[in-house]
C-alpha cells in the first residue's frame, strides 16, 4: 500500500477532504470534560504558537505536495521496525527476556534481502486508495419548523413538573408511524439548535431467546454485519457521522449520530448492507473466532464473572456461556444470512429520528427505511421473563475464577425489591445517594476490604434491586458478605441518628441528580431511546422519580429500608454471588448454592415475572 501511494503520488483531493473534515470538527466541536481539554491544550502549548493553541490540531492551510513526497521517502523497509506478538511463540525458546514482566523476546535487524523484497512489492489485489467521501456535509443550516399541534401536549405535560429543565428538553418524541411490526418516533430539536441529528433503530425477533443457538446467532450476525459495513462507516466517521452496530439481550441495534445533512444517506447505505448481507467465508470465520474469544474472556475478571452470574440468574430467557460457545461452533454463513433476512422480514422494528430534521424530511427517511422491511403478521406484544424471588428467599451462586492464576475474589450481594414502579425506584435512588459514600469509606478506606467497592441501584429489565459489589485479593467472599451484612446493620443506626436537615439535604441532592440536564443532543436522544427500546414509553420517568423522592420522610424511609434490607425481615429477598480464587476453593460448596448447570432448578424455585410492553396510542401526525 505504501508503494502504491508513492507510485500514484500526492493527491490534492485527499488533502482537501482532510482539511474540510478538520474545519468542520473545529467549528462544531461539542463540549468535553474540562480536565481532558486542559490536558490537551497543555500539550498544544509545546507544539504551536500561543495564538494557535486552540485550533492548531485542525489547521490545514497550505497544500505542499513536495513535503508529502519528502515524508513518504522515510516510509521504506530499511527505516522501519516490525513487532510481532503471538501466543504461538510460548513454546519457542527466545534468547532474551525483558526485565520487568520477564517476557521472553528476540530482536534482530532486517536483512538486505528482506528489505529489497519488501521494497519491491507493487501488486496488491483489492488494495486501492479510498473513494471520495460522499458523507462530508456541506449544509449546516439549522432547520425551522412551526409547532405541531401534537407537540403541545408534551410541552403541557412537561410544564406540570417543578424543575429547572427546559420544556423543550423534557418534551417527548411523537409516535408518527405505526404498522404491523414497526413503530417510528420523531422529535424536532428546539433546544440545542445545532446541525446534528440521531437515528436509532432496533430489530427484535420473538424467538431470539428460545435457544442458545438463536442467542449467539444474534451476537455473531451483529459482529459480521458490523465488519461488512466497516469501509462505509469509516468514511462516515471521518465526515463526523458515528455509527454503532451492537446486540443487546434480545435485539440488534443501530445508532447513527452526527451532522444531519448526510445522515439519511448513510442510513440508506447501512440498510442496503443488511438487505444484501453477503459476508466472505474468510471474514465470517474471523468474526466467529473474535466472538469466541470475546465470550470466553467476558468473565475472565472476577467482577465481570459475578455480574454475569447475577444476570443469568435473574433473566429467565438467558443462556449460559458454555451453551452459547457450543452453539457457536455450529453456526454457518447461511444461518447468519437467514437471521438477518428474518430481522428485516419478520422482526419487530423501532425507529427514532431526532434532531435537526423537519417532519417532511423525516417522512421521506421513514418511508425509505420501511422499503427495506416486510410486513408479515402483526407484531406481538414484547415481553420479558424475569426471576422474581419469593419473600424470605436467600440464594447463593458460587463459582471458581476462570483463570486459575487469578488472585482476586469477587462478591455481589443483591437485594431484590420487586417489579419497577416510581415509588420503589425513587426510594432506591435515595438509598444510593445516602449510602454510596459511607459504604465506600467504611469498607474500602477504613477496613481496606478490597480495591473495588461500590453499591448501586439495579434495574434489570423492569425488576428493581440494589447490589453491593466488592473485589478483594485479601479476603474471601464469605468474609466480604459478613462485612456487608455488618455495614447494613450499622446503617440502620446511621439512618435513625440522621437529623431532619441532613435527610432533607440528601433528598435535595437525589432530586438534583434526577433533574440533571442532557449536555448534548445525543444524550437526549439516548434518554428517549431507552424508554422506547425497553418498552417503557415513560418519557418523564426521571421527573416522576423526583416527585416521589420529595415525598419520602425519614421514618417512612427507615420502614421501607427495614422491609427489604433487614435480614430478619420476612420480605427480604437476596441473591449472593461468590467468585472464589483457588486459595478458597474449599469454600465454594454451600447448601444454598447452585451453578450454571443447576440454573433450571433455581428457576423452578422462583416466581416468573413477565414484563409486558405495549407501544402507546398514536401521538403524532401519521406518516403513511
């Protein structure tokens, strides 16, 4: 490729594209973390004159082909260093050893013959300069649009909440198109007023969790699709359009964000890629191997192993990793192609168009998008099956670390509260606000229990709970649990002794957290998308929580805490997840414990809670 570039010579159109992309990036830069920005500018002070510190990284003001040629002359075999790292070297005897991590290695100079051979390469089938970038925007106008009658209801609803968040940010998107298997949502940006937009899509099949094969087929098909689209998405990324293709528990999602001018063009290309899903055998096998490694490594760390065991216990339709790995070996290109075709033909689809785009423009985007879909039987209501522990139940899920040389243990102590509702969600949010700092201070700072100590609210697809998580190299999960239980008992006294003024201050802090404003249009789009993709459609959820938080008094909160967190309470429902290192292997067995192989027995002992989701009635002007 280097020889090809030298042969073709410097191309001004490539420099023009780079200059244009840099200019756009600087002109429309979004706010970033202050500390990161300060560090970036501190480096720039060493590189540029003071007047160019802010823009130095983005300036391209002079095309100099001779300078390009001069620099390219340094790109030659005699001036390069090649590093090769591979696990296949572990059985070789390498002559040297680096001093810190004792890794064996060898080093030598490239021979003249090797340099000559490398310098002579000129024919590389399939390798060429990138095409001209069709995604570079040129229209940065901010659209204007009269208020839609259907928007006013959302603004009126937003106005009922007493909070500092502007109504334009709170107002929900409109449901502008519904059909047998598709729902499309739209919101015109009236707050940020930038030439940006976001488009989010999800595809879900009813039977996606029916077997380990279907579950891992979703993951593999997503990875192969992402790999197929990489040349397209790379060019779009250079032009300020970011694409994410990923799988969730039961769906494939596509998210595109960036400048609004060319985003519909990119969306069309991605959907064309799905419709013409034809991966090569070589890339399919590479993606398959990458996924296999990712699945195996996903629980290599004890903390992630513990989280995995908690989630696989609570989500009734999930499949253990060993089942998925076994099914992965049998997957073929044909099965992946059939899966992607099913998503387009039979899947339940959701779309959100949000940002600098008018209703008329959105109408065209949605109609173009729906051309790629088939409308088979009407969509069934989305439902999720979750494990609901019975009052008084206390389970233990114990396992050994995956890596026998791992020195850390991990423990998660999970208390389940029940199905999602505003009152309990508000109470759990308040508990996290009050408890997080003293839990960290007591167990991490004072007791030195482990290097990772945290506690937080957990909303598992509509089932609420609270989880204490600790990773420790010094103490076993049994000792960690004892200290967590001791902390919870002591916390009753902390709550009881808390003054009304202190409690009210925590109330205020929790409310302010719920009223935190989105900093970018993308953050706002993601907030709306969470409600749509999870089937809640509660676009004012945070504000409902803030209202409920404000209603709590100290005595009522103490009673609620005692009901769900006191080990003596008949309503306490608990799941302990223990990951032991090999030093504590003898402690793994427990009369209450079960392993992945016993998962079905565990599921027989708990209640099955079915969370059903239904889209609301039409809320906007309909696109047909």
